[in-house]
C-alpha cells in the first residue's frame, strides 16, 4: 500500500513539475518586448546579444536591455 502511494505521489509531482516548466516558458511569449528605458505597459525586457536573460517589466519601471533587467 505504501509503495503504491509513493509511486502515485512521484507521478503527480513529476507531471506538475513538467506543467509548471511549460507554463513558465510560455508566460513571456504573450507580452511584447520592451525598448530600453521607462516602461509604459507590461512587456518583456530582453538582454541584447547572445544572453538569454529577460524579465517581465510592469509599467513605471525601467528596462535595461544591456542585461535584461527591470528596475524601479
């Protein structure tokens, strides 16, 4: 009984983890890319060049495209 419970629990955790990974990879796909400077609407601040660094920026914050970071 305990062995079956452990198998079911592992299966649930693995499926939840893969669903979470899919959602996080798709979450930024629905927002436009920010330009460098003050953000007026929600967008993704992406780093220029080969770096894949990015953050979701809310309005009123500053997008820094050299490193893909949002600051206040």
